[in-house]
């Protein structure tokens, strides 16, 4: 069984664009817990980062920061589209 946390989507201005006129993605990081995966994944593609077992809050914060940076750099177009 896979338990997924999805933050609420903002309802205002859903079609924002970059300054170069390209449409911005409304992708979100989602925390997922299941039998075979626990970690962060993308709301729009199969990108994911498996969470290791961490012994301290400092290590967990560092992992979350790395996951956020990696998520922001990934391109959904480079990853296949089935759900996480």
C-alpha cells in the first residue's frame, strides 16, 4: 500500500509563464511511503529520491535540502510519465 501526501494546489494563476514565454510546470514534491518506496517524488513524473534511514534531525534536513535541489533541477520531459 502506498500512502501519499499531496500539498494543496494553489488555485490562483494556474497558467504562469517564464519570462521567456514558456509555460511553467505546476509540479510539486510529494512525500510517499509504501512497501517498496519511501521518499520524495514528483507529482508529474516518475522522478524520485529514496529516503535513507537517518539517525539525526541534522541529517534529515540535509537530505531534504538535497532532495529539493535535485527536484528543482529535474525535467519531467526527461523522465517517463507513469505515477510515482
